[in-house]
């Protein structure tokens, strides 16, 4: 399928025999190497299936790709390029892509997003357990231990942990809406059989509604309007400034409409930064003196009390970081397990 693009530059003519010969040789060699490890099957004129293999003959990865050919606009200043010259050829993966370990065990599943929606990626360990779930390009990531329990969660926004843009903070965006005078800004009190959670106005959380299986991850509790909760829903901007949160809608939700609330506290970014610092510092303090010290100063350095003190301090710091990371994992509260009251 050919798409006419009005703003692509036409490829400049290369007229030297040496460049053409070198180009042809490169294509020949790359094609030979590729054909030894991969198999390409055409399905129609614009779709291919690519399967590559490990040296032992097992499948390494497989993916379907859509071929997009962009055609240049006729260039009136250069009669050698009539406008039907190929400017660029894109191979766009779609559907489900899979990769495998050498033993044939599933290593990765990638669900390619349509248009500009995020790709969903599942990474597995050699023994089959899920290690990481992530979404690109937005940076949502969940990590699991070998027992299948979630141990970390991060959500990045323009290189930083997720945060609401300043213009939406302190309820500035409510001023021109029907929610400019809330009947209350009460804290939400969620009581379970064993715990009590207090959610203040301005808290970022995630929720599912009874009539929708979608998990809305960036929701801010603004306050209450009589017996309903006022919520601001945010999503990643789909324009050129993607990876930045933009306000989607402000609405009221009755407590009975909520199926799940995922709550990780108000200072997720602060906890993430603290955990990352402690992890890196603890790792360096534990291993660098043991490995780098003998290499630079000799084995006798290990007997130095200062080196021993650094190592002893670094090890617990590293393990404490893991417990801090756990605090970034949201608590999932199902409607059947809690009761909402305004406090």
C-alpha cells in the first residue's frame, strides 16, 4: 500500500559507481547472513511474517510486520526524480510478537499497540514465572518475585515518576466547572476488617468501575459532592507532548459504582526516589570495597576497619531498599472488602 506524503525530501541521486557497488555488496552480504538465521514469509503485498532462530534450530523470536512505503512529492527542481521514487520504507510490527530462550521456553510476549497506543510487554524467567510487565513508551512497569508476588511498581512521566501537572493541582481546574463549590472536601475513610485507609483530597489513585473492566490509573480524588465522589481522570497526552498527563474529564462517582480502588499513598515519587538511592548506595557500599579495594590497594585493604564498616553499612541499606520499594506497590481494595465513609 502506498501513501503519498507532501513533506518528504526526495532521495538525492548517488551517481558514483563505487558507492553503488559498495551498496550492492552490503545488501548481498546482509541478505546472506539474515537468510541463515531468519525466515521471511510474505502475506499479500504489504504484510510479512519474520521468524528468527537460535543456533540450535529453535525459534528465537517471531513477529508480523506491516510494510509502509512513503512516496515523495514530484520535485520540480530536479528532473531526475519524477516523484514516484521510494523515499522510505517502514516495517511496522503489529499483533502479538514472541521471543523464546534457547531451550524453547517462552521469554517475552509483546502486544503491539494500535496507532499511538502503548505496547504491552510481558517478560518471563527461564522457569516460566512472570518477571516484569511494562508498557512503552509511557514507562508503566510492575516487577514480580519468583513466587509471583508483585514487589515493585513505577510509572514514569517525561523521565520522572508520575505526577499531576502544576496547572491541575490545588483544584485550580475546578474553578470553571460545576464543581467549583464542592459541598465538602472530606477525607475518604476506607474501613476493612483489618485496616483503615484515609485518602485525602488531591490523592492520586487508580480504580475500576462496576460497568467497565478498564483500570483507570491516574485518578485524583478531589472531594465529595453530597454522597458522591468528585474524581479527575487523567491520561497520557496523545499529541506531540505525549508522556505528559493531560486532564481527560471531571466527574462524580457514587461509592456503589466503584469495583476496586488501588491505593499506594500520596508520596509515591518520594518513596521511589528514596528506594532507588538506598539500593544503589547499598549495592556500591557492599561490593565496591570488596572487589575494587583489593584490585587497587591489595588484599590487605580488606582488613582495614573503615572498609569493613562501609561494607557492613551497605548490606542492610540494600535490603531496606527492597522494603521501601514494596510500599510503592498499591494495595488493591475490592468493594466487597471495604466500606467508604466521609471523615
